């Protein structure tokens, strides 16, 4: 069987996107005869440098080192291999590495789970934003033999540049994320949120609503935030938990109600609802923003609740805090939804089938239409 090369930005167990879209399937691929090569661009030191403010000289050295590492990765690819690029092969503008990997491999697969054709630059690297070119996403899509998108919104965008696009949602391992009820000894109801530095702004949007809930219930409610940064908000009783991949499930267990506030914009419509799926997989009641894929995941009133406005979010939270029976009923249906539609078990063989179909095809030319090739010239 061909080797599978995962071309990814971050080291293993560093990026939730990589962990849940690629890494948790590796053992299944290997058990079915594939050799998997995980080619990450950045190590732990590289992460610290890249996401710190300033340090421009060190960042330049980091780019040089990363360039040489990617050259090595290209050299290792053989004509019988499948290459899976997650998001992009290199951190800066241009598709030099993607085109090189396409030439050397048997088939090129492109996987993405965000609306990355829009500019998204961390606060620490705003001065270097000129190095980024989000429009290269469309050129990578065009040259791939297969595009795997995390939801229908992303897939619809990709189909403008490639005819061979499939949707595979970001899923969770239901043998790890199991229903756990950890009621607090004091009887308080825990409203929880989990996320990273890049998404904590979405939680901040909901603070006025959460403050109203706190004022209504007082000591009966506590807010649990699991993140890689401290979250504080005046008027909220916040229980901060440092995110850790090894304790993530245990840290989610005390939550009674999981929330996922989002603004309704193009970037949010490209999200894959992963926070909600984590809560739901553990049998928690959820209130998710009625944005994008969340509206497909949640059947309002059946396996969760959807909120389109701050007023709806507040009303749903009040209802759930007051009604433990409703929380339990929604949690049971939430777990069932994840098991049937958003679990590793439900999708692991789909990947194998797609890879098997690729190996039975001859190598093709790019799936780009002539008019779009002129609109997006190679760089």
C-alpha cells in the first residue's frame, strides 16, 4: 500500500484541528496496512518564537529552518505515495511546496476546516501580515486530486475550483469522550466553555448575557473556562482551568451546560462546530450559536438549543439552569447524535475508502477550470 504523508503546520498533539481531523485516525490507517509519515513544520521552540511579539530576526531564522525542513519533506515523497496537506504546506504566500508535492506524489489531497481564504493573522504577527496570501487556498484546492472539507459551507467554496470535493466533519472519539456526570457537592450548575487564545474573543461577546444569568441566579451558577489563557470578566464567577490534552475529558466532566457563542460572519460560518461536539459527546446539554454548521448539528429542542440573539441565549440558559430534567434529556440525544454522525467510528472507514479509490486512479492534471486558472495564476 502507498505511504500517506501528512503535511501539517504543527507538531503532534499541538493543534486541535490536526488532532481531530488527522491524528486520531493514524492508528486505524496503520492497522489497515498504510505507513503514515507525519511531517510537521514547527516544533515546540518554533511555536514559541512564531507566536511571540517582536523577535523578527528569530522569526526570519525560523522561516529559513522551516523552508529547509519542507524541502526534506518533498524529497521523501515517492511516486506511489499519497500526500495530505492540511491547510497549507508553508507559512507564507506562494504554492511552491504544494506544486512540488503534487509533482512528486501519486495523488495530492487537501484538507481544511476553516474559511482560510480569508486573512487571519495572530496579534503577535500583524506586522508580518504581508507574508500571508489567503487567496492561495483556492490555488491549492485547484491542484488537488481530492479536497476534504469540514462542512458544506467550505465545500461549496471549494467546488468553484475543484470538482472532486467531499465533506468529512471534524469528529470525536466516543470511546474517550464518554458521558460523565460530575455534580458539584454544593449543587451549583456549571456553564462551561472550552477554546484557545484565538477563539476567546467569541466568549467575550457573550459576557453581558452571562452576567445577566449570574445576577439572576447568584451563587447557584458558576462559569468554567477551559483554555490556554486566563479568562476574567467583572460580575462573573469564573473557574479557570488550564487546557491540557491529557486531562481535557476530565476537565469537561463537571460542565452541566456547554456554550458556543459565535458572531455571524463568513469566518464563523466556516467553523466545524467542534466545541459543541465535545460537549454533546459527553452527554451535556448545549446552547450553540445558530451559525453555520451548528444549525445542522443541533435539532433545536431535541438534542440541544440554538440561539440567534443574546436574548435567546439568556432565555435558553435560564431554562436549562432551572430544569435539570431538560438538561438530562437533551444530553442523551446529544450523545446519540455524536455517536451516529460525528464520531471517529462513523467516519474512519470513509477515509480508507477515499484513499483506496485514489490509488486506483491514474494521476490526473489539475482539477481547475481554465477561466479560474487565469483568475488565480500560480505563484
